């Protein structure tokens, strides 16, 4: 039954509208959403930094960086931002208008565009996002350890109660 549910879920996510709705929901989850956004934004910024630093045209670099994103909502945001850049808008204004990417990254891109150091500041943004992800992962791991200990303690308690309950009931019958 579980395998059938997983297969049905994977089949349902083949439809672009369903996959996009799922990706939008994932981004809104309290912990996982920020983590998914951080991973994708760091990957996007790092790729864009490498490509723009190598002299690749911005629109070509945006398309290549878009392909590194694993979330359809973010891909669509980059598509719309690319269209605005093609029309003459700045990259920071285009990404900022999407209201999806972290504001720190958008501000660093704006500074990079103004100072002519876009690759350097994109790389700095990617490093900051990666560092933030590492801190979050460490914090989640630190919180997960006590939670697992409590969960295991609960299982042990249930086993002890399951063993002791019949013994105590037999003791009551004897009296």
C-alpha cells in the first residue's frame, strides 16, 4: 500500500501544475522551506558568480544558473527575472520583484551591479547562504538528538508498561 501511494504521488507530480503547487507548499514549510530556499539560492548564486566572473553574458549565465535550481517556483521566478533583464531592468530589481530569493542576496546583487563587482558579491552571497545553511543544519541536529532520546525513552516506557501491566493485573487477581 505504501509503495502504491509513493508511486501514485510520483505520477501525480509529473503534471507541471501539481509539481509547481507542491514546490510552492514546500517553500512555505517552517523549517524545510527555508532550508530548500537556502540550498537553491546558494547554488544559484554560486553558479551565477562563476559564470559571470568567466565573462559569460548575463542572460546566458542566468539560464544556466536557472537549470541548477531544483524548485519549479524558483525556476519560474528566474525565468520572469530574465525576461525583465532582457527588457533592460537590472538583475537586482528583477529578482527583488519576484519576492522569492533572500533579501540579502538581492541587496548584494544590487551592490555588485553598482560597483561593477557582481561576481565577487554573488560569491560572497553564496558563501553567506552556505554558512547560514550549515548553522541551521547544526542547530536542527542539536535539537534532533534530545528529541530522539525522548522518543526512544517513550518506546522503552511503552514496552515496560506492556510487560508490567499483565504482571500487576495477575497480582490484583491473587489478592
